[in-house]
C-alpha cells in the first residue's frame, strides 16, 4: 500500500480501536491502582465509594447524591453470580459495559425488579442456570459493572453501607479466573504501544461478527498478526505511517467531540451511547431511535464517547446537561446572583438534581451550608402557586427565607452547573421539554 493509504488506514484503526484500548486500560487501572475515589479491587469483586462526592473528592464532576460501586469481571473461567439486595425502592442502577465500551445491560428501578441472583455468563456459554436466577449474557470475557446508589447525605450512609455489603459477586466457574489482562510485548516503542495493545486485546476480546469483518482490513498494519509482535522491530516506513495515522485519528475524534450540542445554552448528549448495534441485554432498548443508522458512523461516536467519559449511560437511563453561561451568553461567576426557573420542573420518572462545580476543574467547593446539590429529593423546596420552581444560585445565602430554601451555593469564581435527569420522560429526549436558561439577577 502507498504511504498515504497506510496512514489513512492507521487513522481508521485509531478511531475504531481507541474505545477498546481506553476501556481495558481503565480495567487495568481499576485492578492495580483504583479508579477515582475507588480503591483497587481484583477481578470479580466490588470496590465501593465511601459516600457521595464532597469538596475532598478529586474526580471531576462526581455526583453529590449518588454513591459509586465498580467491579471488573473476568469470565474466562466461567460464570459469575451477582446478588442484588432489596434496595427498598431507592433509585439505583447497575450498568454493564463490555471491553469495546458497549453498554449491553442495566439492572435497576427503570429496568424492572432486580432483587435476587443474576448469572453473568461469558460468550458462548451453554451451562445450567440455577433456579430462580436471571441471566446476563456478556459479549466479551472481561466486562465492567458500574453501580450507582442514591444517597441523601451523611445521615443516609448507614443504609447505603448495608446495601454495599449485600451487593456481592461470586465466581462459579470450574476454572480459575485471570488476575490481569493479556500481556503485550514489552519491547514495543512507546509511540507504538497503542497499536500493540490493540493487536493483543482485539484478538483476546473479539467484537461482533460485523465488526470483525471491518477490522480484517487492518491486516497491512500488522494488527492481525499472531505471536511475536510486528511492532518490536517495524520497518521505518510503517513506523512513520503509524505515527501519522495516530495523530490524524486523534484529531478526527477531537474535532467530532467539539461539535456543538447545546440547546438553550445547555449541552447534553442523550444519544452518545447509541453506537451499540449488536448487544441488547436486560434493561436495554434496541429500538431504532436508540441505534445509529450506520456502522462506520458508530465507530466515530463510540470513540467520542470513550474520550468524553467512560460511564455515561444511554439517554433513557439518565441525561446529563451542563452549561457555563447565563441567558445573555456571559460566563457564570460566583460574584453574581442567578435564578433558574423551572415551569414546570424537569419531567422524570426517578429524580433530578442540580450540582455546581468550579470551572475548569470540575470539583465541588466547600460552602458554609454544606449543600452541594439540590433537586427533586431536596426537602423543603418552595414552589410557586403555578407549580413552578425557582432555584437561586449564588455564593452568598439569599436573605429571603423562600429564596434560601431553594438556594444552591456556588463557587466564588467561575462555575459550571450540571443537571442530572434520571429516567427522563420522553419530552426531555425528543426536545419538547427545554431546560430554561440561567438568568443573572441585579446589575
């Protein structure tokens, strides 16, 4: 192949394969170093957060009303049993993600009753399911399970801790599971590590059949080679093409990630997970409105989703909207007072909440009221006679008692509010409900 063609092929390989490399790199980090505020945990075991995000939390844009749980599952030795306790009607979700970043199953309030045992099984498994257990078919032998449990603050943590202890995983396979990911060649130069990881992990965690047909075209890059890595001593021409292709592929993903998605000043991407075209397990929707029409287009969207954030769910489970400007297009700053008037409040079937983070860091900032989120679960909110709800965003507590009841403290400098809509109504998803702009008060 001509050098230009090889470079273009390498760029395509980056767009196609970066979600796999990012996902499994995160799995490796979860096993060895931990993930955000979560401690490291071995395969087939949960790591639990100590509570919702606080100003001491280092993970950007972490939720202040949910407690995270994370498990990396290895099914190479056979199925794993997941036990879900009775959550008492409180909102929770378990999100299942395969090695290619496909969200392929959900358990939780929206998906239906989930209390009891579930058997998570590897691809091609044909064993006997224990009586009374549900089945979750994993597309790859390594997957991640992200859990989020609603929490109403420190006083609610004893209830959450009890649930954490009952949310368990048990390896049931007849062979030992792995302790780490398949090893890559150590002698590969740093700038080619991406292609080496893609080569090894693509072979160990094959995608859907249609994707396997697409990735066959990467043979000239060495990505389908078995045994000794072709990247230990590659030809200079191939090295140049791979380097250029890597840069070109990254640029393509970055440009796609910058495309505007704002509506009335709020940015939201409810269809960012619609690239999954093949695996629709428990709790997922495989209807046309939740599937991208083209497979190659789905590769770029999948790469953007992997770059933006690993854990964003489908829009039917939750929509996250954020903004950094008021109705006049001016940056939001704690030196001013703001109002956000919902008429009516966001239509959801679970709950909604608004959280303010500093900008650009994305962290909570301590305030005297020790309040970091406000929403439909907040006690004592004051509604208007017409059912509307006006939230007040400012660094200082409002003098009026009604305004103070609806007050969300914000950082003194620039800040970014994030509105989380859990199980949003169709009106949110089809754009009939528009999130109002934030109004600056006074002069």
